C-alpha cells in the first residue's frame, strides 16, 4: 500500500460519494416531509441522459447539471401530484419511473445519438476538474459543492422555520395543519427539492464523473442512496459521511477484484455486500437506532 | 356474496387496468412519433411478434412464466399489507438451488422443491426483521436484493461454474429438465406450473382460513388482532409463501428454458423478474387470476419486442410502455378522471 494508491482510493471514494450523497440528501428532505419515493434510480438515469444533451447543446457542463435538475423537477412534479395532491400510494410511481428510466435511456441513446448502449460526452461539454495529477486522479468541483449542500441542507432542516415546517408535515401533519401550515405545499416543495438534487446527481454521472451515458449508468445508486438515507437516520450530514463510506467500499471492491492475491482470499462480492449488511444492522437497531418520520409514506387527508 | 356480485367487483379494477394499458400504449406511441419512428409499424410488429403465430405465442407464454410467479410474491404481500419487493433476490437463489440439487438428484421435482424451499428461506430474514424489529420491508428487501445479487453472482461464478463454459453455471442435467410444450420454442411445462401455482394461491387466499387471516390483517391489522388473528403470524406466512413462488420462478427459469438450462454470466437470464413482477401484480390488481392475464400481457411485450426491433425501434421501448402503465395505475381514481366528464356530458 503506497501513497499513490491511498490518494487514488481517497479521490475515487470522493467522486463516488457525490451522486449518492446528493440523492440521499434529497431523499432525507423528502421523507422528513413525509413523502417516500423509490424512483431515484429512474431520475438518475433520465437526468444523466438529458443532462448530457443539455451540456452538448450548450457546450458547457454546468448547463448539463442544470438540465439534470430540470429533468428531476419534471419527474418530481409527477410523483408529487400523484402522492401529495391525489393522495396516491408513495411507492408505486417510483417503480414505474425506474422502468421508464432504464427503458427510456437505452431507447434514447439509440434514438438521439444513433449509437447502441453508450455515448461518449464531448470533452468540451464536461465539467473541468479542480485538480488533476499525472496518474489521471482528479478532483471535481462538485465534491466541495456536495459537501456544502449537505451542511446547507442540515442547517435548513434543523435551524430554519422552513425546515421546521418540513419536519412538522412529515412528523405530524394534523398538528401542522391545525397551526395553519399548508401541508400539501410543503410536502410538494420537499419532493421537488429532492428530485432536483437527484437530477443534479444524475447529470454529474454523465457530464462530470464518468463522462459518458450508458444504458445502466445509474447502476443501482438510486437504491444505494435510499439505503444510505436510512443509514443516516434521516440526517443530511451523516448521509454525506455514509455516501463516502459507500463510495469507499465501491472502490475497495474494485481494488480487490484487480489484486490477484486478495481476490484469491476474499471474494470481492463479499466486500460489495458489506454496505448493505451494515445498513441492515443499523436499521434493525443492533447498532444505533434509525427511526423514520412518523407520517413517512402516508398521504395526508384533512378529516 | 353471490357470483354475480363477485363478478361486478372485478369490473372496476379491470376497467382501471385496461385504461392504464391504453394510456401506456398511447404515450408510448407519442414518444415513438416524437423520436421519428413509425409507431403504427412498431405496434403492428409488437403484436405480430407476440401473438402472430403459434411459435410467437409460445414465446409470449414462456416469457410470462417467471413474471406470473414473482407478481404473486408481491400480490400476497400487498394483500397482507406488506410492500414486499424482495422477489428479485429469491429468484436468484431459487435458480442456484435448482442447479445445485439437480446435479445429484436428476429429477425435476427435486429442483422445484429446492427452489420453493430456498426462496422461502431467503425471505425469512426480511420477515423476522419486519415482525420482531419493525424494519420496513421496502428498505430491508432492497438491501437483501443487493446482497442476493453479489452472493448469487459469487455462487454462480465460483461454486457452480461450468468448467467447459466460463459464461454459465453447470447446466441442469437432461433428466431434471422440464418437457417442452411446443417444439422449437422455449415454452415448457414451467408455464403450466406457474398457472397452477396462481390458482392454488387464489384458493389459499380466498377459500382457506389462513388466506382469510392474511387478507384481514392486511386490511386492518388492529381489527384483525381484536378478532383473534395474529398479524405477526400472518406477515410471516406472507413472506414465506411469497418467497416460495419467487424461488420457484428462479428454479423454473433454469429448468425450463432451452438451450442453456443454466444461469448465464451476470445472472442475466434470472435478473429483473422480481422487479418486473411488481408491475405485473399492480396491473393484475394484486389478484392471482388477474396476474395470469397481466403476466401474459407483459410476456407479450417482451416477446414482441424482438420483432419490433426489426422496424428499427430499440427493444427497450417496451420497458418505457410498462413504466408508463405502472405510473398510470398509481394514479388513484384514474377511471373517475375519465368517466366523470363523460357522465356529465350525458346529463
């Protein structure tokens, strides 16, 4: 284990942290307001695709991130209208959105770029790294931005009246309603913030980190983000740390795969299951206790 | 309840599902048109490819087989008030179990029983976490699906790998394979087994005491408890039966599909059925008999996609249509949104 390896593992983990952290932070905000969404995987897929299109049209990676956020917003509106305003089930729309995401991106890559399975995003349309070394290790500006977003989200949720209301409509919407808080509006807003953050995360995959759009680009990160949200106990700052751990395990599993001596001793698949096992242990209350907001996933209808 | 009343109760959910399917087809056509494809030609090929000939229809039924079984997993959960999306993992292990046991016992029944047993066993931890620790099943089953994926990949690649063919596991020996129903197709006895399973589950859920307990605790677990039903027991059974049908799906998927009769690399031929089954169950209104038809519909989409691809439309378009159907199903009172203006027009 040498210095170069440690640096590349650290930078790799930070790069992998960004999409999981952004999506988890969004999911924390949405569930704090009482709205469950398991469609982040589909949002990541579609915003990676549309983000790349925006970026190439404008020849600017930041416009790509904006395009991703807009894609997320549109999907969030669909989810929000069904769950918040029509009082529908919170889990079912996400299942549909994930299917649309996987089908739509595979379809879209062929329909829009005419290539099968993957499209390389033009280098000029990608976000430039803050720092880069001779070995290809780099640091994206999205890393400090994500860290900042985690702290801002925490401050917003726990230190501002807006955050207090978001938590109130997720914990006890009846009481919030009695105090004159517009439950539906706050829930809908929280869903939109969450979907936009997941949208940025998706675009980050294509116009920054991976620099390509593939038909499996989200690779389960939308679900990992949900696991991480539970792991964090619905706290944005812990979600940031959790995302780093998930990113680290991800890189570590790849390292083991490429290391013949280690690969012979521990199957890399065992390392890959660790984050999920740890999350289960946390949720089961064996170490710590993760409790969801009281009205999480339940539609609120005024009596 | 008379038979007529029971029939009437089915009309509304049927109408809602048909409407959702129409919306899926319509929006799918719009997407195709916007992307510059010929939607009419694509849909013609889709129907031709799934129902156009005996061979194509056999393919449709073959593709529907695992979907019917994983949909039942979800449906039993939903009827018990659970959101069990863990069928995916149980499918992998059902397939591995069938491959493992048939190496020594060359009998299809052994494979089927192994699939049922391992499927139920894999679902138990999620059941125990739910019942005794209050862990929400959506979260635990998502975790278990990932754990299953990595463990099953390892088992397939390292433990049961085929030394003659590194791209797959050991094949199911000929003595344990299920007979084909239509020559030169992939339709085997597996489809019949899936349909029988659906009917058996229907009988259990609607005509036995256990089924009554499951459904009652699903409707209102407190009222059920007051009425002398143990909702914890009901939940455990719901996970166990659901795990069995998902495990069976995996076993049948390797025992009944020529030519490989094995699990391919990356679990490709057993991957995704647990997720797709959720959609099938929703369109089938979480009812075993509705699921048979919804399963055939989704099977038809998957079978017809191959021919549709020849008109230039990417295969994955059918996933988009499926996704839109599910989002449409999720809209509460979908039928009323359409029927109300109609009724007003009449008056």
